[in-house]
């Protein structure tokens, strides 16, 4: 299995660079790579023990693949496959598919890294691939957003690299386990880099503008899988190191509340989805032991929602209330919105129930408030007007992509079918009903424009510094 793991890691990079030799097969080759990743993830679920591969024993450079990795890898495979299907008839060049498959491979690598230095390499490759995908349209706006993302990403990874060097200096190892006993500043710097890359709490406020202004398939990739490359190591830290578990959980609860606080007042569809990405990543970290399943369901639903949002006639909720959308698109939108709200029969329900059962007592109120806010936010989609023959038909490739993700939301129910008890069903339905009621009575009529000062480019690095001080305090405590 070790040999197959190495071949699986190398395959996307080999295919990505080989596509230039076979440009006529770019879409097919890219899709085949995602199918291989899907198969590898399924195999991991059947492994009795984690697979470990020590590359440089004296430096602690290690790869580890287990069921947690499997959930994240499966998310990456299906979301990337859906994006490829979505772009199939949209005239994307070979360069686009190369970047998608290189991004897929580097995200996969991040999900099996168990040391700080190989994770650094994977995250840097991810940053370059995302930069090129954001800049792909070559418009002034896309170039600025891409450069903004690259600057923030590189600054975050500089903090991370300094922290990794301090960890090695103390324990002569880059392994995740070497964070135990590492200096306070080392742990704070490493966590700051990952919090920023993962879009967590205020250090992730680069995310809403980046996701909202990127092209539809790129937004789906970033929200569905890319940010999880920063979240996955934090979940792994929490599971491996007892001292870091409460810090990760604190940021999980805080992030869930921060994201949803912005989302309930947002009047732009893509920005609302971006803020909800922030919030839902908080759910992944709030209960790290079951974070893999939540990441899977979130990846499916958020990629589907961004692809659907790209087909709406406007990004403004106000305009959408005056311009009905086509009924088939509305149905897909409702299914995805039901899932992320925690409605039964969709995997978002099982993921939320499982997460709530693994919270610590002090987290329960915060996460229930976040779930309530989620129901309010997605009521804005669910109660949009619709009509059978409005707006031009969608382009080919849209329905195969969205159908793949929606079927995944139904099929993933098998992961936690024990969720379907009377008590577990009643509570989410009550939260959703209260959220819808609050939307109709209050939030539908309220116009509140939250400040965007912290999202501005000149403040993003200052926000990182603020987060670093918070981390120092938490680690020392």
C-alpha cells in the first residue's frame, strides 16, 4: 500500500505536466485523476490501521493516511470532478485544466502530511496554483484579487515557516508530534499560518472578497477543498496533542459565530456563501474527531451552491426577489440549502448531529446559535421566487456537475445513519423552523451593512498580528 500511496501522490503532477503533450485529452485525463483519488480514499476507509511512511527519519518528515485523510481526499476528488464537468463545454484552455489537476494533487498531499516541512511545501504549491486560477480571466479585477490572495498567503506561510524552524530547533524534528514541548512562539506562529490559510476567525477575513470575486468554478474549488488544506492540520493537531485541542475548539466556536454573524446580514449571494464557508469551517474544528465527515458534507454542498450561484441572473438578493429564477435551478438550490441547514435525509443533517454530540459543554450554546444563524441565512435562498420558464437555459455541464454533488449529499447519509432518531430529528427541524420564522419576521426587512474595514488589504496583515497575540495568550494559558 505504501507504493500505491507514493504513486497516487505523484500521479496528478505527472499527468498535469504531461497534459501539454496530449492537450486534446486534457479534460479526460484530469477527470481520471479525480477518479483515482476517489478510489484511494475509499480504500483508506477499509484500512485497519493508519498508513505511515517515514521519508527522512532523522528529520521527522512523515506521511500518514487514515480515515480522517480519507474524508478530506474524497471531498477533494468529488468536488474537483464536479468542477471539471462544469467546465467541460465552457472553452477552458489546457492551461486551466493543468492548474486544476496540480491544485488537486497538492491538496491531496496536504491531507497526508504528518510533518511541518512537507506540509509547508504542499501549502505553497496550493497557493501558486490558486493564484494562477484566480488570475486566469486576465482582467484587472481578477489580477488584483489573485495578487491580494498571494500576498496574504505568502505572509501567512512566512510566519508558519519561522514557527516550523523553531520547532525543529527545539526538538530536532519536523513531525507534528514535535509541537509538544515546543516554545510558545513556535506553536503560535505555526497555528497563525494555518488559521490564515484555512480562513479561520478574523485572520481568515481575506476569504469573502477572494471567493466572491473569483470565477464560479474557482470559487467552488476554493470553498469546497482549498481552505480545508489549512483546516486539516489543525484538526490533526487537536487529535494528536491534548494541549492544542481546547485552542482548536475555541477557534472553531468563534469562527462559526463570526461567519454566520456576517452571513445573516449579507445581501450579495457569493459573499454570503463565502462568509458561510468561514462559519462552516468552524464546525469542522469545533469537534475535530468527527471533522472529516463535516468537511465532506460541507465540501459537497458549498461547491454545489457556488456553481448554482453562478447561474443565477444576479448576485443581489433584492434583484432576485424581483426576477424569478428557473424552477429546476431553484430546486437544486433548495436541496443544497436544506443540507447545510441540517434538514433530515441529507448528509448535512447527520454531520450536524454528529458534531453536536461531540461538543464540549461550553461549546453547545455557541454552536446552536451558529446553527440557528445558518437556517436564517439560507432561508434567503429557499424563499426566492421561481418560475418554470424564466431566464435562458444553463450551459451543458452544469447539471452533471451539480447532480454529482447533490447525489453525494444523499449518499453520504450512510456514514452516520444512527442520527435518525426522534430526538435527533426534532431538534434540527425546530432550529430550522425558528430560523425561517426569524427571517420572515425580522431579517428579511432589516438592512444592516456590516463594516468591511478588516477585509481591506491594508488591514489584513495587522489582523494577523492581532491573531498572533491572541494565540500567544492561549498557548501560554
